[in-house]
């Protein structure tokens, strides 16, 4: 008993770190962060004016690997998603951005059976006194204390991918039942999951109008250990269907879904069954006082619709699983091998959040079977709501911390972007469906700049100069045309210089979009594209090109010399123009659409300032002067971060791009500050943290362990998300688990350690 007690204490050892309205953070025995959710569900929150905050009512946490995503809600509901061919929910609920599954216990007490539902907003999970919920690296854990002395622990575990482009698209539900009462208990445990394959982008379309309708046919093996749902589709509109390997806006080769459970002891019996489109496992047992039993249920995907393939997936999944200590997840050892060692970090907030962010990198990254590469998607609205992989600039930013934590992943993202590149150096915005790039009004002017930045950082950090010689497929991938990395770099530069070009002042053009789409929405690019210039793009050139030139020189590549000369000549000309335009002002302007439409001249806009502060030949004294002024206009009034505007540029609410706080804009400012004051940069890293958000907005859960791409500033509904998606039901419009609030701080953390 003493040994068992010590094991339990070890498994549940947690050094309490912080408190919040929704729970607290702790560190597990293996040194990983765990969030102990103690808040109520459904969540209700109001802004300072008493208006509904529109927060999702059932908070969620992210699990997964390169071949599957699992969004686990505090109610015990989960969303099982795939992105291998197209973004789709495997167990889509009638409620958008949600899943359908349930778990229950049925107690056999004489003639009357008592059923206790364990999952869902109306279940026992809503009782904070009876149910404890913990979410950590690779696991979600629900502990139920029932009034008849039965303790039930339900643990969902996801196994990390061991190398790039691989992974097991399955997860395990471990159930532990212990009888703490005085009587033997006869009971059965039931776990169900609906097979309802819905493309993310189609979830808001009336099913009668969806172009393809997916359906499943379920078969069960003779041993009743495996049930497989074979997914197929039928046309619901006139379509010309492609081969399974061809680009297409929809998925014509959905995976099969399976459930597996096998009894490994004599003290319980388990069978796998089906009911309509629902897979279910029923486990029956008799538990004596003081006795405990445990069993595992696996849910997963397989490309082959047969029982052998499903069993092989299960065998691969359980390889290396710690079945004796499942309470912290079955795959603790594997996660420890995939995440960086942060034990030397003395600041407990940074140690916790950087590990949390590193887990996000691995759990969110997704393999594309069309591009044969793995990326870190933008997440939030783009991936989980629309089912898109956009924009490539977002993927390139997300790759930055992976240059430190997983260089092969960063390298795969760089290849992925090249596979979106035309022969002339244009980079497509992204894709949806199966490798399909939809026609778009966007003609972005900065994709090449983000590519230069990420590649330069990758080479500075890894010294992997041989990557410049690697031949990579270009757009469209199935054509088989390949170019070397250095050839594509040259084409990207020529596209920047000649196709994007410079405007009347001599700054880099904006076309119809740089980082921001605001000008595109307010002013027609048909009218201003020939003259519109971006100070953000121009500052990026001045900040990024020196790094790119440095790695090309260090590479000693035989083709580098003339390329370097062209880069330096271009930068020198732009430098003169930009600095002349800046003059003695304490901030860079935002953009000039023409000689009369000049934005950000008397109104500080954050977009170019971060890269302005990163320009290496700008003196530290000048940088400090600029930063002090920018800080006084954009940060001094704020609690958690730097907003985009001193005052709005557009009509409407001062939120979103026109007054919100954007992670992809404030962290480049931090990097600029780090070039002359690392102590101040480190203080910014803490100010931008999840912990600081919790301190100032304890009533809002979105922002405490994840966030969308932006959050409102003090200008309007501070601390909340600025909705721009068409959903009328905002409580159920997906937000959170965007890449930027996780990947940018992790990258900056490593940069500050250099």
C-alpha cells in the first residue's frame, strides 16, 4: 500500500503555480505544465459594459500530432479532426465547431439500473465538486467521484509524431474504475463516437446544398474487438470528379474510422458494437471493495478499410506506451523526447509557457498528403472554421521557433511554401480542400519577404547550407517540375524587385495586401495598386536582407556572389529612400496609397515599427528614441500588449486590424528592442504572456492558455476577440489555438537567449 501511495503521489505531484477564475497551472512530475480546470460550464462572461463576451461556453485544449488533431473540451466532448487531405471533422456535431461523443456508466442495482452520463454540458461534468479536469502535454484527464463510492478516471492520450511527415492518426481513451465503497458494484462502461465526416468549410452550408455528401458503412470483426466505418461519398451537385491524387476543392478519398477495444484481464469483458453511424464500446465488470480495473479504447483513422490495418495502427500506437502509469497520459516518455529541455529556466512563467508553446508546435503541425510536407497551420478561423491553409506568410512565421526546437519541421514548411510558387516567383496565398489553390483577388506583396526571413533564420541557426542545393517541387506539385532552393530564392527576389516593384516615392509597393488587408477593403487596388507603397514591406527589406546576405556569404555557394550583389544593390537604394522619408520623425509612416492618401504620418501604426527597430545600421540611440515614442503611443495605455494604432484609420469600431493587439505585429517590435535592450525585451515577453492576460482579464478564458490571432485593446471591448467571421452564433464560432500567440513568443524566447 505504501508503494502504491508513493506512485499515486508521484503521478499527481504538482507544484501549484498560479490561480485564475477558471483554474490554475501546475507542473507534473515529469516537468510539464498542466492546467487544472476548476471553472463552471457553460461559461458565461460579460464585458465591462455588461454585454455578452461571446466566449465559447465549453472551453477546450489542443492535443494531436502530424496526422490528427483532437480538441478536448472541459465537458469531455472532443472534436476529432484530420487535415491530411482536407480539413474535416470526423465526429462533427449538429452544433458547428463541435464534436459528438459520449461516455457513461450504468450501475446494476437489483432491478433498477442507474445511468450516469460523464460527458457533455448537461452531464455530471458540469459539477465542479464531483469532476476534476486536467489538461497537459499529450493528455486530457477527467476524474469523476460518484456518490456510490466508485471513482472513475477517463484519460485521453495522443502520441507525438516521432519524425517529419509521420504519425499515428489515433488516440487512446484509458478508463480506470476503482471501488472505494463497501459493496461490490456491478456496472458497465459505455464509450460512443459518431462518425459524421464534415469538411470544415462546409459546416455552415445546409446539408441539402453541400456538393458532396459523406456516409459510412460500418463492419465489425468476429471477435467484436474492432469496428470500422468505411467512409464514402455521393455527388449532391454536378461535378467533374478528379482522381484521388489530383488537386480538388473537396475530398474524394476520406479515411476509414475505427474503434478498437480488447479485454486484457479476466475481471471485465468488453465488446465493440455499432448503432447506425455510431461506434461504441461496452465494458462490463464487477468490482469488489478496494479493487480497481483499467482498460483502453482506441479511436483512429486508417487509409485501408480492413481489420488488419486497424489492428496495425493500434499496435503502432501502443508501442512504447506506459500502461502502468496512465494518469499523466500514456506517452509521457515520447513527449519528453520531442520537447525542449527548459529545466534551466529560472522564471517559472517562461518555463511553463515555453513548454506549453513547444507542445503546441508539435500537436498543431499537420502533414499534407498532397504536398508531402508538414506545416504548422494558422489555426483558429482559417483552419478550424473555414478549413483553409492560409496564408503562407503565417506558416513561415510559425516555422521560426521550429528552427530551434525541430529544424526538420522548419525545413518542411519552407519546402511547402516553395511548392506553392509559380515559375516567375509568385507565391500562392495557400490552399483548401486537397491541395487546391482557389482563385483569389489577393495579390500579396510580402510572401517573398517572409520566406527570406524564415530561411535566413533557419540557416543562421542550423548552418544547414546544403539546403540551398536541395531540389524542390514547384507549383503545381503534381507536374513534377523541380528547382533548387537557391534558384527559387533568386526568382523570389526578382519577383519582389520587378513584379511587386517600387512606387513613386521609391518604397516597396503594397499591391492590394501586405500584412494587412485593410487598404484592400477600404480602397480599391484597381485604382491604387500602381502607386500604393508599404512602409512595412520596405522596413522588412532593410531588416531581413542583411541576414539573408550573411547566410549566403557563409554558405560559400558558387552561385551566391552575383545574387548577393543584386540583394545589396537593391537594399542600398531602398535604404536611402526609406531613411530620407523617415527623416527626423520618431516613427515610420504606415503606407502611401498616392501622393495625397498617406497613412500613419501623424498617427503611429505598429506595422513597420518592429522591422524598423531591427534594421542593423540604425544606431541604438535612434532606435531607443523611436521605441520610446512608439511605446508611449501604443503600449503605455495597454495592459497586455501593443495595439496596432494610436487612433483608428478606418470607419467602424477601433478593433481588429484597426486598433486590436496582433501577436504577429507586437513580437517583431520585441525583437527590434532586443537589438539594443535585452532587459526591456524580456519584460515585453512577460507582458505579452498568457499569465499577464490572466492577471488582467481573469473573467475571459480565451487568452489564458491560448488565443486567436488578435485580441481587442483598451480602445474597444478590451481583452476580447474581434469577430470577422460570418457566424451569427458567436459563442460557437471557433476562436483560439492560433499559431501566432504560441510560436512567436517561443521564437523570441530563444532569440533572447542568444
